[in-house]
C-alpha cells in the first residue's frame, strides 16, 4: 500500500461511504457531487484506489485536500473488489457503512432510505434489483444467465442468501459492529455473501433500485467462466465463515437447519 487515509479533523462521521476504484476518473466527479448533496448525517467518503492510471488517484487526492470528508487509500497493485472494499471498511470511522460501485450504476440517492433503515434498527440493508421498485436494467442474455445463475447458486448453497431477493448485489449498507475482518486470501467480488452470514439473525431489509448502464469505462468484475470460478470459491469461503461463526456462537445463523432443508 502506498497511502493512508487522509487526516480527519472535525467530528467523527455517522455514515461512511466506501468506494473501490480503478480508472474511474470520468465517473467520480458526478458521483461525489451527488453524494455531497444528499440529506445525510455527518459523512465520510473512503476511496480505495488500486493503482489507477487515468488520473483517478490525482483527482481523489485533490478532492481530499479540498474536502476533509474524502479519505483516500492508495493501493499499488490490483486486488479484487472484495479486498478493496474490506480495506476501506476497516478504515471507516462511522457506525453506519455503505458500500457501492463508483461507476454510477448504483444511484447514490438511495443512500438516504438505506441509512434511514439502519437508523430504524436494521443491521443490513440490501439494494435489490428484484424487489418492489427494482429492475436489473438492460443486459446481454449471457450476462443475465450468469447473474441469475449466481443468485440461485447462492440461495442453494448458502441458507442466509435466501433472506434476500438479490444476494449478489454490490450495493448495501450495514452497521459497522456486525462486520468481521476477512483473511487476506479471501478474494472475489461479492462481499454481500459474507455480510449475510455475519448478520446472522439480525434484521435485514431491502430497497429496490434500477441498475443503471455504466456511464463510462469498463467493468472491473471478471466475466464469463472466470467469474463463475471465483464466485464458487467465494461461496465455499462464505460457508466456511458460517461454520466458524456457528462454532463460536451456537445461536442459529440465519434460517434454522430445518428451514435450510425445506
């Protein structure tokens, strides 16, 4: 790692927004501007950049000088989205954390109802493409098959995933207290799988959203068979985490075993 979070003077934030970036210079100005105009409690924006080469790093550094709410973390090499997001979460100071993409496919305006749900007692709030008010938006038939297949695989292999309609969403908010640090060898793209396990029997809510087309640049998530392979490894790791947490605390994790078999 070549950088640390910028100095953080002033009161501690209530909301921490975590953005993992790689070559998002064209998208970040609009995204940060829209976040700043939201009616949120005191907030910070933790940006984890993995060696961008398009000016993203320089832009984030300039923004941090102008706005103490922007806190950059610079990583020299490439890491998976899950690794970057965990790195950002560990640096957060707010008790309420939101994780979202940096490419404008996740509407930042949804942060307001998501934060309200956390303040109302939810431990985890998932922005779903499949609940009321949600839509996956336009996508190729192949991408739709892979995405839906991943969702069904998650629900078959991970009982906690059955609590939500979109277990592979990349847009979610949670109470910082439920997060458990993951080992460095945990790699992948779907942190929500692990959070569904971490929240155990705590309250989980969903809000619908429209998945927007990427404004510019290209997706950082592996595609095709590479995604399938990495995703299946993530499911195995999530099941291992489930077993470890169950051994540490015998209270049921999510659905009971009888419900899981139903």
